[in-house]
C-alpha cells in the first residue's frame, strides 16, 4: 500500500507547482520564523490532518487561500526537528507534478489536470 505525504501551500502557487513540481525551499517562501533553517527543505506531513493544520497556519499568517496536496512519501525524508508535531518531515528532493494530487471539495484530483 502506498504511503502518502501531504503538503500545504498557497492557492496562488498551484500553477507553478503544476508546471515545475514541488521543490525545496529557496528561502523566499513560507511563513517560517527567521530562526528556522528552511533553505533546501520541502516540508511534508504523514497525514491529512497535519497538512490541514499547516494550511490553516499558512492562511492565518498570510490571509490568503490555501490548498492541501498529496503525493507518494519521499524516500529520503527526515523527521523535522523544528516542529512539535508528530509526522512532520522534510525532504531535500523535488516532487514531480504528475504524481501530485490536490484536495478539491473533499475529492483528490490530479493537480496537472485541475490547474490549467
């Protein structure tokens, strides 16, 4: 059985993710406090509830609309030491757009077909 990873993002990022996939943070994205080392990391949760929590934190921090994505769990993941949330991981690998799904009104849909 496939183990999924989940990721929260701003809705405005969906078109770029559909083109380029999810890529590790270059230091210019997110709402992480300055003391967190985020460069080169892509943050994921092992369950939907965790990603929905981070989507709400992102929405509260930006005032923008958010979405939750899912994809196969990256093999080179590491427990994330910056959070106190069980199941929070980070990876240094990119995720190809063709394996990413977006939660849309309670239904998982392929991202590249949903964002055009």
